[in-house]
C-alpha cells in the first residue's frame, strides 16, 4: 500500500470548531476494511432541520446519491450517516438494499420519516456495502449518543477519510438579523476530484434558521464558485455529495428569501467556508507537492474563462512541469489552444507568479526566467492568463502531478 504521509500542503493544525446547536455527532467502527479505525460517522439533527445538497453528475451514481437526490425534495433532515472504505457504487440491488437497511435502522431509532435520513459512502467501487456491518456500526453510534457520548468535529472529519492524509474542516460566522450564527463544515477528498459539481463528500452544519428552498439556492451558488472550481486529476466520482443542514437553533429571524436581513452575510460566509474546504481538498491531492491557482481573464465570458482555466488545470503536461519546477509556459499556451474556446494567439499574455513571461504571441522581450524559477520552487504556484478578448474571468485551483499519485492509485485496492 502506498505511504499516505501527511501532505506538505496541509494546514498546520485542525481548526478549533465550536459545537453547532441542534447537531450531535458519533463515530463507530463498522469494519468495512481491515483497518483499526472508525469508519462510520453519524450526525443526529434537531427536528425541523432544513437540508440542501449538490450531487454528482456521473451517469453511474451510487444508490446513496440516488437516495439523497430523492430525499432532498422533501427539504428536512434528522440524520446523516457516512460510510468510509466502501462507496457501494455499481453494486446493483445489493447496494440499494444496504442503503434501505441503513435508512430503516435510523428511522427505527429516531422515529422520523425515511426521507429525513441522508446517507453517503466513499471508497472502492463495485463492492456492496455489507448490510450487517452497516447496521451494527449505526447501532453502535446511536448507542453512544444515548449514553451521552458525542464525538468531536475532528473525530467526524477523520472518520470519513479514505486516501486523505489529514482531516479537513472549517468554520465561519455571520450576523443574521442581529443574531450571530455559526457555519461549520467537514469534508473528505484527495483523488478522483474534478469540478463536475461537488467532487467529494462534504457536509456543512449551521444553527441558522434558513428556509430549505433558499438554502438550496445558496448552496448551489456557493458550489459554482468553490467545489466546481477545483480539480486534482480530472476524474469525477460516482459518489460526489455536498449537503448543508440548517438546524434553526440559533433563533435568528428566519432567512426565507434573498431580501431577508442577513441573507447576504450568510451567503458570503457560506461561500467562504466552501472555498476553504474545497481548497483543502486540493491541498491533499494524491501525491501533491504544490498548490496551483489558475486565474484566467479577458475571455469572451465567464463560462469560457472557466473552461480554459480547467483545460490548464487538468493538463498532465502543465501539472508535471509544475511538479518539476520547470518554467515551461509553452504548455500553458498549448492548454489554452486546446480548450475549444475563443483565443487569439497574438493577444494572449501569460504570467507565472507576478512575472509576465509571454504576451502578444511571443516571449516577453529580455525575459528573465530567474524570478519564475524561484516562484516555482515554492509550494503555492500562481498562473495567470489574459486572452485580451472580453470581460470573462474565472479562477480554479489544482495541484501538481507527481509519482506519488501513481503509487497511491496503483495500490488503491490493497
């Protein structure tokens, strides 16, 4: 098995996260793999909790994704169950039966509607989730809550990991109608990351009172600027799920529309939280040694800018050049040209860090590669592209491609 040592791009420490009123956490060891760690996370939610979500666009989704898509239409939640080590995807009727077993166990304990239970799983594709282990793990988690034992946010974040090398979480606050509300999120993701909606398993919890329809609009808007702007390897998972839960326990004046007092502040906090979580996923990209920010401007429109930025971010040639600290800006030119969007060679400008390396269709006169080489030796790399055609702009985040990525994925099932 590949050595999953902590990413050099990881934060120095896990953040200090306050409790979120209306949320109780428990973790348990279901034993989905031969590992000595917890692998089932349970979040019990207060009655009346609003829920919103964004889900994978994969045409081969897991039964958990299918279920969440169906349950989201009802807008309320009482529990979230997350399994790690087994994605339960591409498992036919057995996989669906496993989800139904988890739902039944949660409903039996909570006495809630089936559509108020949300399930997500992550891990190897093609292996049915063991129903007996899932039920036993969930029973153990509920027993801990009944006994008054709750898990920390770090416990929950670590339990949902697979090839991640560090637990990921973030917190923000906002003032809504004079009341301070808290938003806390945990996330997992390291490989099979591409911006085709959510790109990982992410869960956001807030004590704010937000109408389900507005929460959905807000999460969808935040997703477009964050989770859908990252890529590690260009591959989209069958299980991608981001869910947001609003318990309403803060007692704020309800947010039921964009004109509600504090709606803008809450949206800003939500987007900032999601951006932090999304970038942590990239910083834990499998084998990653460098975090890359790619900013494109001057495109025909924002959509075109995003397509071009992603063409650069997903290019193996660009990613390996960054890994090798090679100032080969010609690979960026290549990626712009292949993106399929409008571009004019003689208007194109490219920078590495703050140094302009090419413009007007050729290298900058008297170009000195020294500052660029110094920039590329760092952990955080900035690439800028100006197409000179219009007002469109977009920023995406990626990482380099190293031997570590190959090692991790060659040994993934072992």
